[in-house]
């Protein structure tokens, strides 16, 4: 599976993947670091997109629910 990483100048970075069913799911990670937007497209409406705004804490909780380990920064 390929995850596309697209810089959004002045905003942050968009990470997008396409599922086996052809649905596109993505996360916009804002430069401020305290907000993530999760979105997916509507295959029946090329212009339609549904999004959900999450705080860093909410994004971490969702990642844990999906089975991803929590990443912790280690000071150098």
C-alpha cells in the first residue's frame, strides 16, 4: 500500500492512501501540530468529501483504537 505525502505550503502535510475498494482516506497534519483532519472521499460524488477535525489527543486515541502503537518522542 502506498501512502501519498503532499506538502501543503503554509498549512502542513496531507497523507492519503487508497483502499482496496478504491476509497481515498487521508489525514491533514497541520504545522501547529495540535490538529489533524481525517477525511475520505465519496466514490459516488467526485466533488464530495467528508472530514472530521481531531485534536492531537483524539488522533492518538483513534490510532490506538485502530491498532497502532503510540509513538513517543525520545529526547536526544
